[in-house]
């Protein structure tokens, strides 16, 4: 894709990554891809804001060569040191020997730790401004969105926010790089949520505090380093992130996420009865088969729905492993304020229910009820499962 002038003198010079299967080695993006958005400001002085992953350096340098001769580059602005944005740094410095690197204090240390760089580095302070001529850049320290060194850059005259990972999303850019030129906005919004829950959600408090720092700075465009650039409705992505972040300290939407697993379908029949009960109460439900679904795709529902039903059997005295894997990741991602229930089959001593209750307690989830049953679900078990569905749905509707 060609570079685009997104504001006068400001260019998108990003690249798509359709090669990486697992982002951060964890999160599937093989089908969806991702973009590493980088921005070039040309003025009396020139600056690059965030770069690309090393693997795509050739594509990235080709992008840049179309708009600018790097030999006269003045500044490289590092909002965030993670190598998906800083990986191309050494290649850039070879071509731009006079460029100064700018970042917050922890960035300075990481530049040495990651790349052995100690020269031509200027440490920024929160709120500091840099004039490039017609464009002024203001650097706002936003620690832990999602690393300790992260800052966001605000272009004062154009009112453009360059938040790097903040307000970003998965999804390679299919030609249309803006919210008003892409042809599949729902895809990018869904992928922004998946990205948020996978990468950023554990730092929701920091996102809210970052948003607070921009409360009195008008924002006409949000230009993150992954995903769409929001120019038609920049408030949209900020509000989505605000809403999602709020769920770290309050119950989310009325809805139930089901974590379902089974070996021999005994648990599935009881789950079906519970689902009938939930449906009678008219509460939205999303059933995820933990045997077949990567947790990356489950976290968005788990994060945005306030009810959870775990329907999985006992396996070697504990909860069915892939169901526990999802819960362990939920714990890592600080999924909280859930109302939950458990059902599942066992054949002798059981143990899944206690295992579930243990991790639910760690996450401070409110466990409404739970039960196990021996072997196949008898009529009484199915009735109980149905009633559990009704009770969980009612609690979720009541906002508990
Ligand atoms: C490998 C394996 C380990 C199991 N471990 C236990 C166990 O520790 N305790 C128990 O009560 N049942 C255990 N079971 C029995 C299952 O929980 C039981 O067959 C249950 O009905 C399976 O439910 P499902 O049909 O939903 O898969 C185990 C079954 C298998 C295949
Ligand atoms: Fe990052
Ligand atoms: Fe990133």
C-alpha cells in the first residue's frame, strides 16, 4: 500500500503483516493480519512516529523512500519500545545518521537493553513539546498502556493523537486506512475489541487515566499504530476503549459467556437444558467450545458480558483442562465482576466444581450456584440445569 498524506505534511507510512501467525507469540492473527502504522512528519524538521517490526523493514523502507530521503531525518519518536514498533530502528538509523531518538526515561534504558543504543537519545518529560516548524508535537506520558515507558504523541495544530498501541486493533488494512474509507467497519471494531481484551484489558485503569490526560485536548483524528485511522468519528474509538476499560471495575453488559467442553457429551446435554432456561429469560448468550476455540476469541465475550457459565466435566480430579486454560488466562487478564455458575459430569470423585470455585474466588467472581452429576444427566439433573440457566439469567438481568 502506498503512503498517504493524512494531514498536510503528515504521512501514514505503515505496513501490513500478513505473515505472523501469533501476535506476541500468543494471539492468532493468521487470518486477520495486523498493520504496523508509522507516521512521517515533514516540516522544517522531520520526524518519524513509531516504526515497524524488524521482519518488515524492507517493506517499510520502501514505503519511506517513496516520500522522503531518510538521510535528512531529524527525529525518531518512540511512543512504545515493543519490537513490533521499534524493530526497524537500527535499519532506520543506518540511513538516518543524524536522527535523534526521543522517548520517556524508561525508553532510554530500554534502547540500551534492546538495541545497545546510547547515543543521540533525548529523554522527554511528560507534557514537553517539540516544534518541527508548522507542527508542534506534545508528548504525554501514559505509562502501562501497556508497557511502563509508553507515551502518546499529540500534534497540537492538527489535533491528531498518535497513541501507538492505545486505541489500536488487529486486522491488516485493506486499502482503506480510515474509518470512512474502509469497507468493513464492523470487522475492524470487532478486531479492536479482540486486540483490547488480548493486549490492553489488564491495563484498563491506565487506559482510563490516559484518556483523562487528553480530556482538554481536542482530538480530530486518532492515528494508532495498529488498525484504522479514525478521522470521521475519532470519538468512536475513544468511547469504545473507555467503555471496555470501565469493565475492569464494574459489571459489563447483560449477557452470558458459556465455556463449554466435553469428552463424551454427558455435559453437553445438561448444558442444553441450561441454555433453554437462559433463552426463556431472553438473555444474550455466546457459547464457546473451549476444545476448538482459541482464548483470544473468547476473551471479547468474557470481558463484555457479565455472566459466565462453565459447562465442563471433571478430568483427573480437576476441571477439564481447556476450560481451566481459559479461566487462567481470564485471571491473567483480570477479568472481574462476573456472576458465574458451573455444571458438569463426573464418574467417581468429581473435583471440577471445586477447581472452578477456587479460581473464581481468586478472580472475585460471584459464584451463584454449581453442581456436578454422575455420568449421564438424569431428568432431575436436566431440571436442575434448566433452573440454573433461569437463575443465572435472572441474576445477570438484575445487574448482579
Ligand atoms: C481421562 C479422564 C479422566 C477423568 N478423570 C476423572 C476424575 O478424576 N474424577 C471423576 O469423577 N471423573 C473423571 N473422569 C470421568 C468423566 O468426568 C466422566 O466420564 C464424565 O461423564 C465425562 O463427561 P462428558 O461426557 O461431558 O465428557 C475422567 C474421564 C477421563 C476420560
Ligand atoms: Fe505493545
Ligand atoms: Fe503494538
